[in-house]
C-alpha cells in the first residue's frame, strides 16, 4: 500500500510572500533595498518582483529624487490595490452594506459617531504605550508605529528635515552652511496596510477619526499627507518636531574635501540642541 506523501509549499511562493510583506512594510522601496533587506541577489530579487508584478500584486511608482529634483525618476515598488486586498479584507462587503444602511436610517452623523467610538477604543489601548515612550515626540511616534503594527497597520516612522537655507533659491548655486543653522524637522508616520481600507474608502470619517486620535496621543497638530483609502500607496501622517539648532560645523582641515569633492546631495548631519517654543506648531 503506497504511503501518502506530504507536499511542501512551493519555496518560490513562500519567498514571494516574504517579498510582498517587505514591499507592504517598506514601500515605496527599490529592488536594491529589498535585496539588501531579504538577502537576495539582484537577479533573484528581480525575478520575484517580476512575478508579483505579473500577478498584479505590486506595481512600480516613479519617484524623483528630492535632493536634486533632476534626472530620471527612480523605480520604487508598492502594493497594488489587489495586493492590499490579499492582505485581509474579510467581511468588507457586509460591513460596508451595514454602515450604508445605518447612514440611511440615522443620517451621516451616526456613521461619524460609529467611527469615533471605534477609534476611541484604539486611543485607550495605545495611550499607555505612547506615554511609556517618554516626552520625546519622535520616540512617541515610534511607539505609536509599533502599536499600529501590532494591529495590522504595518506602521513605521521616518525623520525628515533640512537645514534652512541649505538649498538654493531660483536654481542658484548651493552655499556652504553657516556654523550653526536652524533645522526644520518632522516625522512621517507611515502605514503600509489598512485592514479597514474598504470601509475608509466608502466612509472618510474613519480616516478623519484616526487622524484625530494620532493628534491627541502625540499632543501636536498632525496633518495627513496621503491615505490608502484615497488612492495613495501608503498612509502618511506629518508630525512636526519643530525647530532645532544644528551643532557647529566641524573645522575644515587641509586634508578635508573641498566643495567640489563634497557630495552635493548629502544632507549635513546635525545634532539637535534645543527645541523652540514652536515645537507644537506646523513647520
């Protein structure tokens, strides 16, 4: 009597699930960045990305360099709408139909109240996590991203900012930074997946209430830059850190590279000193 054989999952399928998850978490992301993160050769990375693209699970987004504003836009990968849907939208049709019926019976205010109640529970659960991170706003944003990830939103943070006056106006040449310079910093809180994307697409009150929760948890006026529900490739929330003063520039020695040798696209590193009284204002 022949014995039954256990068929293992296709290794390529398991690998592509890893790639899809990485794109969801890091996107928009380049093939090189994905290869470094997952430990794949460029050829193997390209093969898996091509397969996911053919299946309609990812798509290419052209991103122009923010540093130079010139040159050919770089290729970055993001989840497609189909890719987002594969990550879990159970009972979406039923939920949308139920809320639509609620709105017809009780008016749009009932849907807003439903969304407010839904996110009030999130706020209660997240507040101890955010408070435990301490007073530093960037740390609090990172704690919030972790809480969102635990709930399936795949949260991450990126600190962005430039020294004031470091970029030319009107296409003129760059000037050397002053020994001390004000820096406008912010954190971008990103959500690579939205378990309620379909609901939020039909009922914007969900996005509005979530944004209000973020503002209360962080104690600053935040601003939504993009949402998956409105066609964005990621939900991005702008969190202003305020104005800081960069550390004095290091002394230039005889062996230090001159202006022609310096990387024109590199943002000078700075050590934040004191935050101004505008810490809680928009930059």
